[in-house]
C-alpha cells in the first residue's frame, strides 16, 4: 500500500506509520513540497490486504483529508 500524506516533517509521519504497522516494512518513498509518499508492505514480499482500521487509527494523528491511497 502506498500512502500520500500532506506533511511538513515526513520523518515524523514515518515514525507514526512504523508504530502503527509494527509488523510491516514501512519506508519513505519520496518527498514533495507539501506531501510525501510512504510504502507499507509485508516483509515477506507477499501481497497484503490492509484493514481500514489502521488508517482510521492514523487519522487520530493526521486529519483523514490529508491521507491519500495510491
């Protein structure tokens, strides 16, 4: 899953995502002027389906309208 998130400090968002998806590989893919792309994937490399609840938990720290899914 790739998320594009509006943020000023991508490293802070990266830490939030790593704390939320503790069993997954979370990386900062690319920084833009006001957003950043983050990839969340299984460490095994297998295709994974992620539940909506994780994004809802993320929305407690980042407003949902700032989170986009690729």
